[in-house]
């Protein structure tokens, strides 16, 4: 996550376009940066499916063009931002001034408003600002998570084709709090977090290749240039609306009887009883496998031998890379599984919505379309090489073949492994793929703890050592020795590397089980069996 001052956004983005991939750039030649590509699309920004049939001709087709840096998603979203009345009112005021000057949003920009509270809708209507947001396309699509959790919905097919066919670095602007790779949308590679009024401003501009401090956002109805400063609300204007918006009675009315205000949710049939009745046909909820072959006796701590690498990663692999939350690709293992269960592609929903089904989530582990496994250089997505033959497979398919052959797995990574959202499935899916240990240069705090909690061993390279320094390519076999019953927190264990040419190398790595209770979790195979055994022992 890089913080960019608004006046520097244009130059920063243009520089990133030309930087090599190794420097987190997009590796675009200078001659290509200004290219634009025409397409035909529906002039339609409606995110929810319409309730009534749409009359023919209501959304006429538009001829548009697209280039690098064009904004294709502009979303006012996330409870953490929309719960702040000052920025929401500022967005409404900016929209009002823009409409009054005759500015409009290009049809290529998919706009949406998804506040975290119905109170926002109440005060935007009360102050008369919602109609101006509506006029710019920021209509209410619902309350709750949208782009932050990958619920952006599809782009217009014409836009999607141009972006993917020409590898355009299109942009999203959102007031959410998550913009990890491929999270907002799988085809959008440049995602910027900003305040709600700036989201409206960039939707009007239609591009991030603009210095808003010096360049106009557009032309008004009088033909004159309109700058951000011309439509940016003053603190006094926001303060005046705040007095009108903040009404304690509204909060009491909307939340005093919360259940009664959700009739659709209340009408969903639900089972009753002390024990949940699992539906084997459900593609949303399945009985999790974490207690299969459970016994009252804890496991034993022993050396790990004959392990194959499932993947080798570089730095800053996030939990979104490990366990994506957004849309499910039709050709991915999870997509193929859902289709085999009779689920149409249009009904896939997202990984986040199907997190109650381990069959989907395990197949989705390491399935991020932007993941880079260094065992398969130059290829993006959840693929690896199945050893010893070097066959290229999806990470899920390779893991299942290793499991069938009784081969344990390890993952190797660089700095900050597991950074980002504290997603439990990043550790659960790793465990269910058969990964016994993750060896990284450093770990994000919560993900390290979650790995231990799922019975996966985190180990850390010593300073100056890494998979790249060791020139590992994925053809190796690994042992971890020194894992004995009297294991101690943060002790050294030995990593033995058996190379394909017959050479063997040994080096110390630090055991990142950091506390005595974590030793017990690991001994029991994870925190879930540990807690269950504790409960049964009390009885």
C-alpha cells in the first residue's frame, strides 16, 4: 500500500506504467501509453439486477474508447468510510456543484453507492443531495460490502474485452479499505483508495492520468474548464449540512427494531434443533473436515521428511493472494467444481459468499489470478509444477496428486508473507491442501498465528537467506529436522535441501511457534482439536 499525494498521482501512475515488473511496475513501452481502443457498450451503470423487465432502448449503446489509466469502477463503499457523515455530505455537495456546472460521468465508469448504514440514505435525502449523486450514477445499490470484498459485479462485456485483450491498466477508485491485487475486480490492475468526494471527482474526470491541482476535470455547460477547486465543498458548507443531517431520532427509529426492517432476511427458511442438519447438496455450506479421524489422543511432534514445494513466492504475498474473496473464475478449480454441481457461471457469487463450503474454498486457495509462483516464471495465477516430472498443473490439482501419493508439502516465501486481511481461510485452505510447513523470510503477525492454529508449521529464514539466495526452483525435496516432542518456542530447526542433481544442503531456520500454548496447539494438530479435547476432558 503506497500513499500518494493527490498532485503526484498522475506522474506516479505514468512512471509505474513503464517500470519493470520486478519493481512493481506494469512494464508498458512508452509508445503504448497513449494508445486508445474503441468499443461499443451499453450505457448502463445499474449494479443490481432490475426487478422489472427493462424496456427495449432504455439503455442505448454507446461508442467509447479506453486507454491506460481510465477509470472503469468508481465506488462509494465501505462502512468504515460511509459512517463518517462529513465525507458523505462532502461527496453529495461536490456532486451537486458538478451537476449545476453541467458535468457528467462517462458511460465507461461503473458507479455505485453502498453505504454501511441506512442512516446515510436518510440524511442524503434529508439534505437534498442524493438526487445529485443519482444524476452522476451514484445510486444506492444496497447496504454492506461491495468492492472491498470483491463484490464489484461484472464490467460491461465490451469494456471487459478491450481491457483484457489489450492488457489495459484500467483503474478503480473507491472509498473502501481494501485494494489488494485482483480483489476489487480480476481485470482491473490499478486500484486507488480515496475519500468519497474524491471518488466522485475521479468518476467525473474518467481517468487517473490527471493532475487535479492544475488540470481541469471537464468542461461545464458554458464551455469553460471546470477544476476540482471549483466544485470542492468548503468546510463551512459541510458543517452547515452536518447540522441538518445529524438527528438522534433517526438513529433510534432505524435501529430500535432492526429485525422488523429486514423482511427478506426474516423470510429465509432456516432449520431448527440443537444439531445442524447438513445438506450434502448445498454448494454454500458443507460440514467442514477439520475433525475427520478425530481421536482423544493428541498427535506427536515429529520431523518432516520428503516434502515437495507446492509454491515458491516472492515478497508481500497477501492473504488475498492465498485465499481470494472476490469473483470465481469459470476455468478455475472452484469454478469447474461449481459447474459440476449444476451451478451456472452467472450464479457463482464470490469466494467470500461460499466460505462455508470447504470444497470451494480449498480449490480457491492460491487461486488469485495475479499470484506469481516463481516455480512457473512468467505465468500469473494459481499454477505450479508437479514434481518430479515438472508437469504444469493448477495448485489445487497438484496438491491433490501429492496427497494421493502421500507426499507432504511446503510453501516457501519472501518478506511479509500473509500480510493484509486476517482471513482465516488463508490458513485453513493451506492446511487442507496438505501443506505442512511455510518457510518465509518474515510473516504477518496474525497469519503466522493462524497457521499455527491450523497445525501448519511456520519457519523463518535467517537474515540474508531466502529461496532466491538458495536458487531454489521447485525441483528440490525438503526435510525439516529437530521437530521433537520437547519442542521449544522460537528454537532453531534444520532445513535440509535435497537438490535434483543429488547435492544436499543444510541450514538453520527459526521455528515461528512463538509461545508455549502454540506448541500445544501444534502438538494437537491445531487449535480446533485442542479445544475439543479440552472440552471432552472436562466431561
